[in-house]
C-alpha cells in the first residue's frame, strides 16, 4: 500500500502559472507598504545592477503558496508550517512564472507533507528555490 497524506504521495507535483505585471507590483507595494524604490522607480532602478524595476521577491514567492493552497489539495485544509526560500534571479514585469511544488516526504502520523518548491520563468531560469512543510487535513 502506498503511503499518503490526504491523497498526497511522494512524487505528487502541481503547478501554478502567472505573468507578473506592473499592476501586480503596484498592488503588492500598496498592500505591504514595501515602497523600496527598486520595485517602483525606474530612475532609481536604472542605477542598480538590474537597470530597471524588478518585482518583490515575496510577491513571486507567493505563487508557491497559491500552488499549494489551490492545486495540491483544494478540497482539504492546508496549514503552512515552514517555507525556506532562495532568491536566485530577478523577476521583471512581463515575466511569466511557473511555481512547481513536488512532494518529497511524508509524515503520516502528523499529517505533514514536505515539498520542494520552485519558481521558474519562461526561459527556464529557476528564480526561487526552497522547501515547504505543510499539514494537510480533511474538513471536519
């Protein structure tokens, strides 16, 4: 018998895709009050290594949470326990991103699922890499 937590097995993989827009960056700035000029001021950003505004790292990382919350087990309760993130490359407005979440380990006693998390752009560059642990429960 295959071990699983609420139907999730080692090797289960889901994705979520989104194109990051200027409007997304503006909305994230307004929501979080992270007004770092690198994300919103072209003149400021032109003087950086990036040469133009880039998206907030946590805006892009939030696609991982979307993949987990809406694709992994949409009819279950998913509770984040932890998430590590390594920001590997910048994301520019217009970049199309794919968040991929893959189950790498299970703790069936505690209903915990360990996930490899990755966000890549259309060029195939992994812009974010990490690992998440979530608890997956059935609805009461």
